[in-house]
C-alpha cells in the first residue's frame, strides 16, 4: 500500500510538471543581433527567450543586413556605420545554448532588401534561405499557434508570408513587431536624422517594403513603435523606448550570464568564446559596466507576450505580477496594447492609426505616463535579469 501511495504521488508530480511544461508559450524570435554588436540591446535581449521560465523558445532567425557586415556600412538611406566589420550573431546564440544547455535552432535570413512588397526572395543565396525555411518549418510542426517576436526589419516575416500566407494565418498567434514611428499627422520632430530616413525609424528603413507588406497583410499584429514624433531616443506614449540609468545590477546576475554580457559589451573576439562563459563573474569581480545609460526598446514586448504586469503596491514599491496575482491595493502601471486600425500606410513606411473600441487583429503599444513607466522599468527589469538562473 505504501508503494502504491508513493507511485501515485510520483505520477501526480509528473502530471503537474507535464502540465506546467505544456503551458509554456511557444515563441520564435527574429532579431538583428550581430557580433560584434551594432545595438548591444539585441544581445542582452536574447536572454529573455532562454531564461524566462514560461517561454518555450522554438527558434531564432538572424535578420542581418549585408551593408552592416562591412568595415563601413553602405546602406542607401541609413548611417554609414564605420564600426564594422561584424557578422550575424551566431556566437551569442551558441553561447546561450551552451549556458542554458539547450539546442535552440537558428538560421540566417535574406541579407538584402526586398525588391517589392510581393517579393518572395527565392533568388537569395541558399545560406540566406535558411532563416525563412526555419520559420516555416517551426510553424508547420507546431501543434499550436506561435507568437513571433520581431526585433529588426520585417523581411523574414514578409518573405515567409509571400510564400505561404495560409500557413502564417493559421499558425501565428500574434506578431509582436518592434518597428515604426507613431506620429500623429506625420509631424516631424526634433530628431533631424530620423526625419530624413524612410519611416522615420531604423527598423523600417532597413526594409521599407517588408514593413508595409506586413502592415497590410491582415496577420494578427501588435506594433511596438520604436520612435515617436521626436525620434527613437525620446519617450512617447506609443513608443516602447526607455533608458536604464544604472547598470550595476549586472554584478548580481548569474556568473555565466555576466560573462555572456561582458563578452558582448566588450565586443570580444577570442577563440574560446564558449569557455569564456566559465571564467568567473566579471562585474562581481569589480569590472565597471560598459554603459552608464542603456537604451532599451524590447522590454515591453516580452512583458506583454508573457502576460507580466507592472504594479505598484501600497508602499510604493514596483514589481512584476501575473494578472491573477494582482492585489486589490496594487496600482497597475500602464504598459500594454490598445486595439487599433491603420488609416494610412504610406509607401515610405510612415503610417497613421486610430484606436479601435471594438476588437481588432491589430493593436499598438500604449503607456499613458512615460516617466512613471520608465521609473518602473528601471526597477522591475533589473530584478527580472537578476532572477535568471541557467
């Protein structure tokens, strides 16, 4: 009888574990992560996919633009970045697979711009076909719809849609797209550089046809504009940008994650890029963080995908909470999505929208108080990163 009770307990625990595992959110990440970095936030952001306990990372597609692989970039409309050369972020992904003991598949997508909105880019080299093929394979094989998080151009998604639109409509739960400028009536703001590029924002300018194709596709889409009227480095109610003003939390992160971040932020080029993950804890040992102020666009997406809410308790302390754990005395800090419809999508990647009172397949990021939102992010995001434990 005692054996039977133990057996039943084991089966129960196994069932609970299986239930928890099955509830993980299937996610694909498309990112323009490079090494050495172009935007160090891309390298830091990858941690979320690996470390959030409720996420099942099905794959990563590297959305790379050939112009930025060169010593000096020669993109036709964007900054002639002289800090190259750099390559697709294969090294960061391999480091995270090593740290977390995972084998998350990854591949590189097309590296040049689409030639039209309907371009399926079958002419791209085979190596650059792998990213689109990986996305389509994951969608075909997934038993449930998948959230796709896009940090970079919309090229991989738009090309995949041009090849297999029915599959994307069936198997994508929602696209969370980090791109675009939310500016009422296309008003130009204080960032003269942003005013001059297509769409007024970097990710749109990477591939304008890809962006406009996705906005017109009818796919379930949550848009997180990287820029508002005054550009990508000024907070706006519809933009996801904020800054972290204190990076000292790095010293309290897991040692291997410290090594990963230090490797990325120092743009290291060493042969033992995996063994380096085991070489101590750089920031705990006293290394000064490479950035005093860190620009962030990605946090809102991960919080919304996983249902994490920012709340302030009765004592004025901020924390992350799931919806069913919010207490009556908590104050919700707005950091969500509002249904919307696009009223204009211009050929240059600029768009106009209106909030929708009814449900819509399209939504846009919104936070009513940008300063309170940033203040809260500066508390809850470092705490989240400190909780990551490979």
